[in-house]
C-alpha cells in the first residue's frame, strides 16, 4: 500500500487519516494498518509524491 522507495515521510497522510490507520515505522516511512484502514483513499489524495495506493479487495 505504501511504496517505501517513494515515501518521503512528510506525515501528510498520518495527519489526514480519519481513523488513525497510518503511523510512521522505524524507518521513518508511513505504514498503513490494514485492519483499521477503511479504504477512503484520503491518504492517496494528500500524498505529495503519490507513494500510497489503496487496493480494493
């Protein structure tokens, strides 16, 4: 869901996630908890480098 090679760790997705499903990993990159994520795609829209792609099940 998060392309770690592209993520710049800016935090835009973390602050905008309505359910708190995104945190920073030890590498300083975003990580999405799939058990919490509601697939609203807000994070996709706010990511300035398009590092996030939400897959529909």
